[in-house]
């Protein structure tokens, strides 16, 4: 349904590699400059257009790429929906040509997911042997000189998190059962992501945090930037789902982005009206989801034109997470802001209808 980044953008990566005449770190597919260009977009000398994968300050991407060229691991930190996973995937794809060496962090992630496990049939038959060893994604990345990814690091139990300390500091993974170790070869590094709203759930130890260079991914700075991000991702997802292009999609995308930004900031765009913020994050990723769902509604149950009624239910679901407190905040916003806004009457009626 969704190709890996190295497959979806294989043409762009190949064009960058052909045009890239700068120094590449060991086992990197591209130079740091080319990796940053791949993420931020640009036009190559041969006219090839590289589409932007990340819309935001270029310096953030440059710092992230430079970190991975050193012996420091990279921690991408930010609120939900700031493209942490998206950026980590594209960094791994551009640097290693492989974004699949992934550990998904959860409360139940075991130590074996980061270090190694065993094939118990082999273990019981022959005892601990190299053939019985099951390599984790991190162990494979160390041996092959690639980039490993750990998603939602702060959701992993603290004692499991700390298995990364030796890997990141000594660049080795001991295997005491075999009396040996796996040493990292040049090109290995690790990208972790963490949601800063989860701070305190399984906060990183100071020893582990010192092994990372932390880069904070901010929310989009302007409404135009956020509209651009949502439009690009909705277009990509829509093509993947084979949804028809919506003729009036831009109008509804800007409305959704405006609603999310105002409720997130607690003030209207003109700064005149203070607002209460709901309990949800109202992230860019949620705006993308609302618009994509609206496109599906318009395609399958409408006339193919994205209208206010197609996005109203999605916005309600994103805003009202707490049925008591958030519903009051949403109703107040509808009556004091949306109702009085010029050109938003259809949006107001659609939202009132689904909120009733």
C-alpha cells in the first residue's frame, strides 16, 4: 500500500547519486549535501526536480545529517505529527538505501528486539551456536554499516532502553553466550524518535541521553507551510489509494489547517480572540488524515468535489477527544469564530450538523 522511501523515490535518489560529486562518508549512498537536498528538495544541474520531503528550517536537516556522519546517534524529538518518523525513514533511505532496519518501540518491546534473540529449535538441538542466533535490526545495521531506526524510544521500558548504551558508546554488541561480539563497521548509526508529550512515561536516563544529539522538530511555522505539507502528503496518499483529485481541495485544506492552528495556539489568526485549546494535539498528521478521509467520502459518496461536509466529521473526531470538556470548547469555537467568519457559512452548517 505504501512503498518504502527508497522504492517510492528511487528515481530521485539515483539522479542525486549521479550528480553528487562531493565526499561521502564510508558506506553512505550520498554525500551529506545530497542527503539534505533529497529531504529539502531542489533542482539538479540536469533539470531533475527533487521534491521536498520535509518542509521546515533547512538548518534542522543539516544538523541531523551532520550528526549521522559522526559517532553520535540522532534523537528526533517533537510533539505528535511533526514528521519525526517520516524524516527518520527518508534519512535512512538516502544514507543507507534501506529504511527497513526498524525497531518499533512499545511498552512490551523486549531486550531481544534491540540486541539479539535465539532460534529456540536450534538452541535446544545444538545449544548456543552462531546458526541459532537471531539478529535484531540494530545488530544487522552494526554488521552491515547501515542506519538503524528506533521508533518511540520513550515508550520502551527503561531497562530495555539502556541496552543501547554499550552499542552507542563502545560501538559493539557483546554476545556472552558465544564468547564473542558484533562490532559496528563504519557507516553504522542510529536514529531514534520520541514524542515529547510522553516525557516521564519512560524518560531516558542521563547516560543514554548523552549518547544522542537531540534535534527538535517544530510544528510548521506558518499557515502556508502547513497547507503546503498537508497538500503534498494528501496528494501522495490519494494517488496511492487511487482517489480522484479534488477540484476544490485547496479551500478545504486551508480551512482545516486554520481550525487546527487556531485551536492549537489558543488564539485566532488575527490575534483578536482568545480561545480554549482542546486536549488533543491537532497535529499536521491529523489534518492530513482528516483531508484524506474527506477525499474518500467525496469520491465514494459525493460528486468528487471536496466540500465542507466531507471534512466536518473528521474535524469533530480530531478535536473532541474528551466528550465533556472538548465538546464545550468546540461548540464555543463554532459559535464565536466560525459562525462570524466571512465565507465560512457552509463550513459552520456542516460542523453544526455533525455536532448535533
